C-alpha cells in the first residue's frame, strides 16, 4: 500500500461542471498519490462518473483544474484565459490516463489482441511485433491467453471487460480510471473482473475507481471518497469512512450495503 | 463565358402553364399514393398470409416492381398495354396506373414493416374483449399501423411527386415537360429550369411541412 | 431462326444492345464511384464539420433531394451547353446523376456515423487516438458496416436512374431496346427483355446487400 509520502500524481482543485442549469460538480478537490487505489462512492447522480470523465476530458468542465504529474490536463491558462489544448496535446495526455468503461466499449471489428494493440501501434508508435508481444503478455495476465483471436461478440461480458482492462493497462498509463466496470455484468461474472483489478492494485498501479462493490472497495482501496450532491462529503481511509460515517447521508448510503459490509468484518 | 442575361418575362408569360403543370403533377402523385396504399395494404396482408402461393406472389410483385426502372415501367404500360388490346387509357391515365403499381410495391414494404411491428399485446387485448378478426384489424391493428407508418407515407408522397417528372417522357404536360417546352420555344434555358427546380423544391418542402403537422397531431397517441 | 421472331431480332440487334448495356454499366460504375467518394467526404463534413460548413452541406443535401433527377439531368444537359461547356450528353448525365446520388450517400454516411454508440468514440479517445486516427481505425470501419446495405440500395437506384439518360439521347440499354423496337415493332418482347436484364442486375445487388446486412448483424458494442 502506498504511504502518504508517495509523490502526488493527480491533483484536482475546485472542479465545477454543469449540464445546462443543473450543476453536477460543485467544486471537487481530490489528491491521488502514486500507487494509491482511490475509490469514489456515492448515490447515483452524485457526480462520481462525471468527475471521472472530466479527468481524461471526455467531459469538459467550466472551472477548476486537474493536474497529472503537475501538468494541467486539457487546458492552458494564457493571460488569465483558459484555452483548450490542441487535439494532439489532449490525445497525448489521454494516452497517459487509462480508462475502463461500464459498457466495455471494445472495438467490435477487432479481435481481443487487435483491441489491445491499436493504441500501442498507433499512439505509442511501437512496431507490430513488439505491440503483439505486449498485448499477449497482458491478455495472459488477465487470464485470456487462449481468447486472443476471439472477437468481442464471441466473449462473455466478464471476458470482454478483462480485455478492456488489458487494453487500458497495456498503454502503461500513469493512472487507471475504472467507471463502474462491473455494473453491466451478470452477478456470476463480477468476481473474475474484480480479481484482475485486485491483481493490478497489488502490483502498484495507481487506480481511481467509481464502484458500487463496497466489499471490494473496503478491501482494496487505500482511500475512499464519498461524493454527495456534487461535492466531496467525506474522505479518508476505508475503515474510517465505513466505521465512522460523519453525515446522516453517508450513514444512509452505507446502510444499503449493511449486510455485505458487516459480513466482511 | 458566364455572361448570361436573365429575362424572366418568358416565365411570367407562361406562368399559367407552369401552375397547371404543377397541379397536374401533384394530382397524379396524390392519386397514385391513394391507389398505391390500397394495393400496398392488400399486398402486405398477402405477404403475411398463411397461404404460401399468396406469400410468394406478393413477394414477386414487390421485387419485380422495385428492381425495374420506373421509366421502363412507364414505357411498358404506355406502349405495351395497347399491344395487349388495352387501348382506352390516355397518357395521364396510363402514367397514373404505372405510378400506382410502383407506389403499391413500396407501400407494401412500408405496411408489412408496420404490421409486423405492432405489439402482439394489442391484438391479444382485442381478442380478450371478444373482437372478431376483421374487427381487430379495423379498430386496433390498422389505426396503430397508420400512425407508425405516417412518416414513410409523407416521404413516399414526396418521392412520387418527384417521380411524376418521368411523365414528361410520354409527353404528359407536367412541370418537367413544360419547362422543356419553354426551353425549346424561347431558348431561355436558365429561366425555364430554375423555375421548374424552384417549384419542385417549394412543393416538396410544403408537402413535408404539411405532413409533419399531421404527424404531430397523431404523434401523441402511441 | 426465322425473321420476325424475338430471338432473331435480338441477334440482329446484338451489337447495339451490347453497346447499350456497356453504356449503362459504365454510367452506373462511374456515378457510383464519384458519388461514393464525394458522398463520403460530404457525409463526414456533415457530421463533424465546422458549423457554417455543415449548414452549406445540409442545404446542398436537402435541396438535391427535393429536385427530380430527371430535372437535374435535363438542366445539366441544356445548361452546360448554354455556357459553351462542351460535354457529351453521357457526361452531362453522369454529372447530374452523381450530384444527386452524392446527397443521398452523404446523408446515409451521416446516419451511419451518428448511429454508432458514443462509447466507441470514447474508448478510442481514452487510449489517446487523435481525431483522424479515430476516424480511420474506429469510426469509418464501423460506419462502413452499417452503411453498406443502404449504400447497395443507392447503387441499385443509380442503375435504375441511368435509364433517364435515354431522354437526353444517350443510347444506354433502355434506348438500345427502344431502337430495336422501332425497327421490328416487338414492343412487349423487348420491353420485357429489358426489364428482365435490369431485374437481374438489381436483384443481385439487393441480395448482396441483404447478405452483408446479415453478416454484420451479430456486432455487439
């Protein structure tokens, strides 16, 4: 587990975002240190996913800033005006942040191996042979060595999601984002995906995840952030957040998972 | 090279001819759509019927018409039918017959899709209250299908109106024929064709707007 | 074979019919090639273009779809001659047909791209692909599979529309049959013969389109 002395990797300050009149994020501050696993929890509509998507600029946000390794993501400030970076610059930054989606989003016209190789060859500029080697390594690591030539429609949901994780992690990102990656899966397929994520966490990958798998969050995360109504309502070590909820809202939210969490001890 | 002096007086002098032509085209399109809808409905029911022969005949009709150029159908009807002893059709009637048969094939596909997309529960609910087969069709299936297919109906009317331009090939005095006449008689090429183009565009747009209003009226019922 | 029978007359007219068939084929292929290339460009512009550009293309597409092809063909035929642009009727016809079909293909392409799930673009962004790379490796390959069946329909429409070139005197397949009829008065036989030939071409195209549609039906996103 990463200590609080590890280098600061991601730093978000005062991020606000609205859809029309609806303010989804009302000033989010968040730090993620190198090697940390940070979990965002909260009711649906609390802004977790939106915030996650702001980090690699799938959503634009109005105010605040997000820094990765000290470099501002997505925008530059020029004589007090915020300008969006060019397509090439944004893409280069995105390549340093991996993302795994709820709905897998594998490219349906490519095999598992080709899905993993695409970013390696086209973004990282690796030769095909090397990219293939890396792809095979990661597909092996997520337990799909024998499925590398299969197309997404030939794979189960859990297998597709593991390919998606391999696709993201093969790019050697500084930070991996997981957006409710088990929510679209049949219950019996959830475990295989969580096992892969736990393996990645142990190997020191820095991860920021939005999840409703409270048991998993409690066991794997170093830091838990409870979001409510577009702000961070409470943050701290899992034990602290789960054992000593500071607000009635958090208590109410955790109450829904009561059986699972007490069972975990 | 590109110095052309417009002289629109030719158009004003022939304005009545243009308007008559436009109305003739619209009339032929609407009539063909109506007859086409009747043909299309019968063919659609035939395609969904239990009887294999009926199914096959309906399929053949649709494929034959849709894969043959309309101009060829127009000629077959206009020059071919008299060979078979059918001589009482004039140019306009012959063209409307062709366009109706043509519209029938396209409407058959529209109606078939519409009929198959009606939720079974509607029919079952109608059965449950004791409606007879024809009553179920008349009061449940057809009204629902009408609303589902309304947008394609308006697209088809616009297509048919544009297709009436082919009547020019057998000298029916519709818009295209009239423009060509004015062009040939006065040598005002740009004026004649720009007028025809504008009239077609405005009419297509007006049909689209009018039918969208009708759609909106029925859209609430789903 | 006896003089006056259908087969005999087909044999007599064989070279003219074959040449007509060739003209129909070349007009179709040329129109399809031009319309597909420019339609693809306009379709991408219609989806991703800078706003004023998108409006311009939208006006073009909607206008062209509101004018009968025959009017376009006649306009091109008489209009180009007026400006002393010396093009043979064949090319005037192909230009008009292509201008019309471009609008249809552009609209099909836009629909195909917009029907793709947003997640595909997002996944491509997330691994750091730039706009042109997303287009080349993800959007176009996927949209192609969606657009192929309606594109095949447009191809069949184009083949049928080449008959309109006969009206400006291009001796394509329909006109070559009519010329045969003018000599031998076998009206029904030759029109039926022409219908069967068009039917075979278009039925083949539409069956191919249906086959492609089934082939990509299993795609999950």
